[in-house]
């Protein structure tokens, strides 16, 4: 075998090894990250004895850290099945038990976030998902009925949402002003990453609008019947 042929074979082997490392390394890193996370199931309960409250989740998931501080559960890097990741969640419950069902968030120019949960007991719940209340509008729905701010819920300047009076299903929506979630409207992500979520966002917005219209129509029919 000539020297040129040997060099060519070594080059092919080198390229193959490089590609193999490129394929295996991200997978190995993912496994390492996954092993550092804590798994939970719907049977797990995060109790708050001091306020007679408890937090649980409707699906399986993971978190990197969970701590109870002053009656508030703080979850870091929360991952729920069939939901978007949530970097930080601060949640509490007083005289009630809540089951978080899902969380969706779309990091586009028009930021949108949605949190759904069930509640048992007539108590109070608080949530902080790290969104600036001054950079968007909030809506809260109790069992398909829109509630105005001050009528069952309130928002504090630090972004903590307080809900009272809910007895069953609750949906929390955040409609961000342009650039509210990603900052100033620009992004450090490459072009293809910024636009890779465009289709998913369009679907989410369509679902949100359809849901809102359905609730409005249903409420109008109820009003018509009672009138």
C-alpha cells in the first residue's frame, strides 16, 4: 500500500471518529444532565404544612432543584411531560391543594405563556413564573369564565400572581407586548432558531384564540338563557 493510500485511509478514519464523537458527545452530555435531575410523578406531593397547602403535577416530570422557603415551593429547571420547560417556578397554596397540568411558553416577538391547574379547597394560590407584569397583559379564567383583575385575582409589581376563590380548573394567560419575553425585541439566537418556533407559535396562538372565542360564545349563550 502506498503512502498516499495510507494517508487517505487515516484521513477517512479520522473523519469517521470525529463524526462519531460529534454524535455521541451531545447524547452523553444529555444523559449526564438527565441523571442530575430529580424525577417526579403525579403521586408525589409537595406539601406546605404551615399553610395547609400542597402542590402536585398531573404528569411526570423532572427538576434540578426544589426547595420550600417561607411557605413557597421554588422549582428550578422544571420539565413537565407535554409542556415547555420552565426555568423557575415559585408556587404556594393556602388551605388548598393544586395540581399543575401544563405550561406553554413561546419565545417569539409576541410573547405568550399559558399555565393550567386544578384546585381543591377554597383557599389562595400564588405563582411567579418570571414574567414582567409591565410588559404584557394577564388573563385568568375560572371554569371557562373570564375573571377581571381584582375579581378573584391580583398581580403584584414583582410578577407574583395571587388567585383566590377558584374551586376547580384555572387557566392563566400572559400576552406579551412585542419583545416582552425575549427582551428588547431582538434575539441572540441564529435566524433559523428564531424562526423554527414560528409554526408552533402560530398554532398556539390559533388554539388560544379559538379557546377564547369558544368561551365568549358559551358565556353569551348562558347570559341569553338567564336573560
